[in-house]
C-alpha cells in the first residue's frame, strides 16, 4: 500500500518551457531571405512587416536581377517605415534615457531608436543566435556601449526596476502571456514612461480566431491574442492607452508586393492578405503611458 506524503515537494521546473524551447529553436534556425536580404541593404535587420504606400513600379523593371533588387529594397523601405512609426511614438527620449526592446530579434528596432534619440537600449530575445547576431551588428556600428542585446526571457528580464523611459514590443507579444508581459513592462518603466506595441491581433467583433489566424499561429509557432486582451491586460498593469491606431489598411501594400516577390516569399503572404481583408485579423498599434 502507498501512503500520501505529508508534504508536497516543489516540482522541478525546466528553466525554459517546451514551448519556449521550440520558439527559440525556430529563431535560432531562421534564415529567411526576406529578413536577411532586406537587412543586408543597410545592416538594419527587422523582424516585422511594412506599412505605407508601395512603389509598385519596381515590378515593371525589365532586368530580372535589378527587378529583384528593387523589390527587396522597396520591401525594406516599408519595413523601415514601420520601425520609424513605432520609434515616433517612443519619445521624447534623450541620451540619458534607457529604452527596452522586448523580443528584439536581430536588433534593428533598437538601432533605429538609438539613432533617433541617442538613448541607450536593451533588447532581449529568447534566441541566443539572434542576441549574438544583434550584438555583433552593434559592435560593427561602434554603438555596442549604448545598444545591448541579451539572451533572456522578456517576461523575466532581470533588468533594473523603474530604469526605463520607454519600452516596446514590435510583433513579439504573440509569443507570451500578456498579463505577465505587461507586468514586466510596468516594472521596468518609470512612472510616466511610454510603452508602444505593434501587433497582429484577432478581431473580437468578428468572433473567435479565424482559420487564417490559426494558420499564422502554426506558421510562426505563436498564439495571436484577441484585441480585447491587450486593453484588459494593460488596464490591470498600470499601462493607460493614449493612442490606438488600426494599421491594417496601411499593411496591405507590403503584403501585396511581398506576394509578388518570388525570390523572397515564405508562403504566408496570401494568408495575411485574406485575414486582413475578411476582417478577422488586425494590425494594431497601441501607445500607452505607465502610470
Ligand atoms: C515577423 O517576423 C513575424 C513575427 C515575429 C510573428 C508573427 C507576427 C504577427 C503580426 C502575427 P519575421 O520578419 O521574421 O517574419 P517573416 O520571416 O515572415 O518576414
Ligand atoms: Mg520579415
């Protein structure tokens, strides 16, 4: 006969969940030309999409090599416009301010913020390979004293409390629980600090997540949240929205052009276009103050 123990022992937990390990594996292995070929142009490596009107005349370029190069450059310009849009909403920051980039990927967003404001930045990514790549890029630019990347979990960064004037997630919230994420941003931001998120979310007024949203989740191993969850989790974590912008319309030209870039497509292009057009999915920016 077995008897129940008189105490419950602490469960032995891995430092990283199975899910987190799979996400890290994805990003450690990821070498999509749509990210690397665009980044090579000016050493700004982004892991987000683009916004704004596209110059579709690049598709009419008769020389095939030049056509590919022009399409690549145009997509990069649109991604850079998205990074600039996020950076516009972080300020005003000065050289003495620190900013936190949650889910920094290969580091482009932190460089954009540093070049704009002169601020110091700390980026975290769950991928050791991305953090090493981003630090090497910062060293190459000679800004590694001010722009740092860490191989850490964005929910538990170990960075100092109240030390940051601004923080952001650029298309990285779909990998984590929003309550835990916003608690960490609220801890890191000083009172009056600014938080910005650009994200894809599913549209509550449409209903539950659509088939397209599920396909996007499977493609990136992520878990897209409903729009409502952002506002609920912010309200519970001292983050008060000051500006909300639906960027869905502005995101369409990027995907229409990317779809026609045979040398860069990953296969997810039509799914994004369908999801945006059928109303089940939105590309949203929320700007909030830490109160
Ligand atoms: C962009 O990264 C995409 C994500 C980080 C995850 C999903 C985002 C949503 C808005 C749902 P990327 O630039 O590495 O993607 P890709 O390789 O497709 O360009
Ligand atoms: Mg990309």
